[in-house]
C-alpha cells in the first residue's frame, strides 16, 4: 500500500512552472509464503524494477519477489491484515527512529543486531502509544509526552506531561526533565515546518531542532504528521476536515507510476518487525481498502492546538527546547504583565476594567451555577465537542466593560432556557489560550455568541446588548432543528 508517512511535501526546492514539485514515495507490502517454505506465512516489501535497489537480496513468493531483509514471519495468533498494518505503521515511527543499532559480537549480519538508546515520543494518540510501546519492546528507553492520558501498554514507557519535576522538585519542560536523548518522534506537529533540508542546512532553519541537538544530543527528529493533519491544523476544525478528507481520497487513488520507490533499511524485517509481531505489539487498521493512507484525527488537532506555549512569544510548544527555558511560575508572571499592558478590546466600547473589577468578574464567573466555564480549545473539546452538546458559548474578555454588562443578563437567560438539552457556557478570549480558542471559533470581536449543535459549530451572533432578537432567533432555530440563518451572523446590532 502507499504510505502517506513517506510524503515529502515540496521539500526538493524544484519547481514546475509556478507550482513546487511534490514527491510521493511508496512501497508495497505483501503477505503470503515463499517457494522455499510454503507452510510459513510471511509479510515483506515487494521488489520493483528500480535499478537503485538492485543490490538488495530478493526472495521469490511465486508471483512476486520481496526483499529478503524485510521478511518477517507472521505468528499464528496474528492476522495477515494486522501484520500488514503493523509493518506499515512501524516503518517510520519506529524503525527510522531507532536511536542506535549495534551488531552482536561486531557482526555485520543485519539479522544479528540489537537496539539501544533513549527516545521521546510526543502525542497521546493511538499511533504515538504504538510507537512508544514498540520502541520500548525493542529495548529503547522511552518517554511518552502528552497533555492527555495516553494508554501505553509497555510498563517500560514513562508517561509524562509537557512539564515535569526535576531533582530539586522544580517544574521544568519535558526535554529538560529527560536530559539527553537520541531521538524525538513527533506525532502531532512538525518542527521542520516544510523547510528545505540539505547537508548545509540539516535542521531546515528550525531553532528547535538545533537546540535539540546542542542541548540534548538528539540527532534524530522524526515527524509523522500527515498532510491531512496539516490541512486541519492550517484550516481549523470547522473548515479543514472536508479538505483533509479530499486529500486522503486523492492519495488513495494516486498511481504508483507517479511515486518514488522506497525500501526500508537493513534489519527492518528480522530485527524490528519480527520482534513487534512476536511480542504482539500491533497497530490495527479497520479498513478493507488495499491502500493505507494515514488520515487525521480530531484528538490530534485538539492536543496540538491546546498544547501550552513557551513564554518566548515564538509559539514554541512548552517542553521543546528554547533559548531560555523558564519555569511555569515565571511564565505565569510574564503573562500577567502582558495582560496588564495589552491594548484591551473593551476600551473601544466604553473603556476597560481595572484590576479590581477584573478580579471580581473572575470570581463571579467561577461561582456561576448556571453557566459552564470553558477554558481554551481543550475545554471546548472536553465539554462541548466530545459530548456532542447543543450549546451557546458567550465569548468575552475580562477587560471588556460591555461583556461585564451583558454577563448578568446572560446568566438570567441561562437560568430560564438552560436544560439538559441546551448548555450555556462562557469562554475567556484573553491571553494566548483565549486567542487560540477565538481563532478556532472564528471570532473577530467580543462580545460574541457561538452556537453548537451536537458538538459542531452551528453559527455565531455578535451582540453588544442583551436581550438580543438575533440571538433569540438563533436559539429558537437551533432548538427546532433548522439550518443556521447566516444573515444573523452578518447583521449588526
């Protein structure tokens, strides 16, 4: 099958006309038996006619030939479908990420190797857990970093948050806590950001990759982010999925003639894949499609978007190495300073609130029994999207006097119309977390009211006062199952 993991998105520097050339690599995984031993099931990579791969030893399976070094025997308890999907999933995230390969007794035989080293896996999705479990099974010391609660099966995997405690019980980023490590496998983002990788520019211009090497001796950074994940990341969860799904369909129908042939490095079959299959470390894909194309998942989008950012203002995910790594208390202090000096949206509608008023409003929000408080994109995912709620979210800023004036009326509306079927919530658009939420909701001003139907964005209404006829109509249409009237979103009130 074609593996989207091998896509090289315009990183060649070449161009055809005005469009940058995009190369797609592919390989074909097959199952069956060899002519030498028809009773034994195997999984392997099929050969091709590319002369560049002519030096590899091949074995005949009758109708097709396969590369000998990619062959793994399928245990009786493992299905051929699981063997294929595991082989595909293990190629990049595990085999290419293995830190150190050593020969037994100095042997040059690819079958007589052992793996050592230290790796960090970023992300809490199923693929990240598979990679972490697989590397640990192969003898690698693994740390799995996630904002969620990933379920690694191997007891040797150390699960941690983006921040952790050092020996002095100080809170530091995960890279500082781990110390030196050999490989980092990033399943939710790509620090190379599409930059050209050359011998003269091995880090693609990425400060993070340079610091991984200089501070942590990490010489392997591998991103398994797919193009469909990148599309959703760029376009947002409200508009990106359709484009991402179109891309997946395109990849699944692409002709092999347009793809560059790929062959796994030595040791893949006997040392890597065989160990995973024998240890029942499997990655199952429930699909009848013969072409495997890793798509996108909402969970990955939420985790990457809600990941705390470093205080440098460069958008670096917290825990990744930065020029100066600060503890969480210092980050909080600096964020508070920025909030106090930031130009406030509320000043345009009657002046912002002072610190005393802001503190009072926070206490009111936290003790409001009728309105759920939403904290950033992660809070929206947990309280609205994942629970498939019908909901109206009041998007405000603590510094906005108009928002403060609306707040008691919104609470009254929530008390009168709130129910098990319709949840009323409030979200703060202040700070980096609030801004990220505002971008995903498509908010350009506050106060705004964003409505959800079954956890999916239904529409938004901007209103500078309550009661609002337009908000009332939107709520009625939502309750009656009608489509959202876009004129409500465009109108001024």
